[in-house]
């Protein structure tokens, strides 16, 4: 049963990667990569149950957090053009009032 689940997840991962390559807009590609990451988390969890190693769930959770933060960072960069760090602009001259 777990082997069939793993094969189904792999099939969905292939479809998500195809959408990431063929997506008409950048947002479709980002969504596909995020879906691929989510499917990877599921695959790690299923493989952990198949092999009898429940510590794979910890690895899957860490990967899920990295996937979430990475997606938010990429979306912020695409929307604003930078990561929101302060720019090094020259100081304005102060008046003597």
C-alpha cells in the first residue's frame, strides 16, 4: 500500500515539474515548485513509514519549513525587487537651523 502511495506521489511530482518548466507565468512556476516541495515532504514521510524509520518525519518537517520560507522569499523578491533590506543611500545634508 505504501509503495503504491509512493508511486502516486512520484507521478504527481513529475506533473508538478512539468508545470514548473512549461508554466506560462512566473507565479505558475512558483506554485509548481512549492507543490513539488510539498510532495517531497509527503514522499519523505511515506518512505519513513515504509522503512520503519519514524525519524524521517523530523526531516520532512524541516524540509517543509524550508520550502515555506523559500517560497515566501521568492514571492517577496518578485513583487518588490529586493528582500526589503535597507539601502545604502548617501546621508542627506543636515541644516543648521
